């Protein structure tokens, strides 16, 4: 049985990915830092849940020791920050970067060790449409997600010779708790900017990750899952 590890895996996009791969017969390990309720409900469905802060080097090392070999890593853990730049503290900047980019680095480093030994494995980084085009009042979040895109391409070149693939998925506006702060009017305005006329779902993103797992000749690629939102 193959093992998939999903950070930020108990709600939203991560939960959808976890359930998708559970259906495919994987051993699914979902990592979370809070939200015990969703962690417990996912555990009841047969998913292994682990509490860890992926921005902490010691916690990531301990996490991988507990789980053992990982065949697929999905770096999905992320936090947002909506503020104008003049109001952002350096501590806020560091926190966003340490989770969104630092967590992906730490988990990828741990996973790569066993993947290289096996000469097989897949890492998928969950970026964002804002990493592609930038979002007003989300400069730090956008920067962290853009960093993931560069990290994906560089790591794909580095690990390809070892049989390890690295790709990314860039969701648009997805109907998840992270976007619950939008008003009904905000959501309607956003829909009017999306050519497909609707928000995305966690299942939309999960299917993109599934594709990247199934096609073993794709590496260094980014799949935009945004209903055409990034079309210019």
C-alpha cells in the first residue's frame, strides 16, 4: 500500500485530497496544527491524522519518523494574510513565509531522502492563482505562493534524475473555510470575474493532484485550477 502525506489535510482542499486518495486505496496521513473537530471526523473515516507545525524543523523531523516512507507528498498547509503592506509587521511576514514556503521546504527535504533511495516519488506543492498573478492587499501571501512555483521548477530539475517528480497546482478562489470571510456580495463579484462563473471546489483541486499522480511523465508543471480566473 502506498502512502500519501498531506499537510493542512483535515479541512478544505487538503481534506478533499485526503478523501480522494483514500478512495484510491492509499494509506492517507493528514497533518494539521489545529481544528481537532475536523481531525477527529477524518480519523473516523480511516485517515491517519498527525498534529504538527510544519514551520518547525524538529516537528517535521518527528512527523516523518512516525509516518515512515512517503510515496506522495502534498504540501498544502498554508495561511493567508490580507493587509496593505504598510500595515504588515515583519513578524507577520515571517509567519506566512515560514508556513507556506518553509513548511514545503522542510517536508520536501524529509520526503526526498527516501524517495531518492527508492528512485520514485511525487511531490505536489499547492500554490495559488495569486502566486501566478499577484493579489492586491495580499502581497506577502502572493510572494509565498510565487516562491512555491519557483521551488517546484527547481526541485523538479534537481530530482528528476532520481526518478522523483515535483509539480504544483494553483487553485483560484475555492469554496473553503479560508475564503469564508467574503460576503455574499464579494462572492458574486468574484464569480463575475471567473469565466466559468463559479467558485472552485476541493474536489476540483483533488482531481488535479490525482492526474499528477497518474501521469508519470509530468514534472516541473503547474496546473491552474481556477475556472479561467488567471486568463489575461
